């Protein structure tokens, strides 16, 4: 199926899977809206997409902030009038053993890995329902199926993403023609590993 001319939002686009996904979508002909907190990295990606002849919109995005998510989607709608694809990629993985009580890191993972997916989905789903078309892609992890020591909280967040994706699929796929894909990669060499403090 061609995505030529479709509008795709990619969160956490400044590096790793998000960066590669944005590039791949652009090369396939999609208009790409990229968001992340690190604007310098976003600017690099924006330049790369433009130099390759792609259409791109870039804006700082903190997925833990509901207003940020809504504003981002609003700007994409103003620019291109549609959101066809959402790739919920933003995520953190500061692994640590529970006994070390890194509660701030737990909270941060919950905010980014779970709430970020919820907030961005909430921002686009009404537009997709209205036109009875869309594709939501959630980047979960093999940790959304398995659990390992030092990964209790991270695994819990990814189990949540996997469960949410299945619930979305059951609610929308048949009724609204909104497709839902949950991708569960294994270990990928990205900057995500840099968030581990233990």
C-alpha cells in the first residue's frame, strides 16, 4: 500500500528508531511531522529530509505534556489538513533494580512511555475517526511480553503499551477503519541505552 502524500507524525524523532522511521517514511513519499525534546537533533533531521527532497514539519515536543501534544497535532492539521499515521516512538529505559528506589526514574518512564502514547493518541484519534481512516503505530518492546531483573518498571510500561494497542485495535479497527500496529523490537543499539544509570 502506497503512503505517497500521506501525513505521518513521529515522536521521539531526534535519534534511534524514531529518526530512522522518519527517514524511511519520507523516502516512501510521506509528509513527515517530527517531534522531540532535543531541537538541535530535530533540526539535523529536518535538514536531511529536506535535502533528500522530502516535506517535513518540525516542532519541539514533550510527550509528557498534554498541551504540547495537542498543540503539535493542531500545527500539523493547520499545515497539511490531515494526520494519516501516528508513530508513538518516544521512550525511556533507565533500568534499575527496585531495591535502589530510583522513584524519579520510574515516574519519568511512566510519563514518557505510557502517558506520552495516550496523549498523542488522544490528539489524533478524533481526526482519524472523522475520516474513517488512519494508522497508529506504537513502539513497544519485547519487554512488553517478557520481564527481567532491573527492568520491572520499564517492562511494566511496555506491557501497558502492548495492552493499550490491543484495546485500541479491538475498539477501532472494525468500526472506524483505523489500523493499529504494535511493534515489539528486541535490543536495538540506540541512545536509549544511555538512559541507564545503574
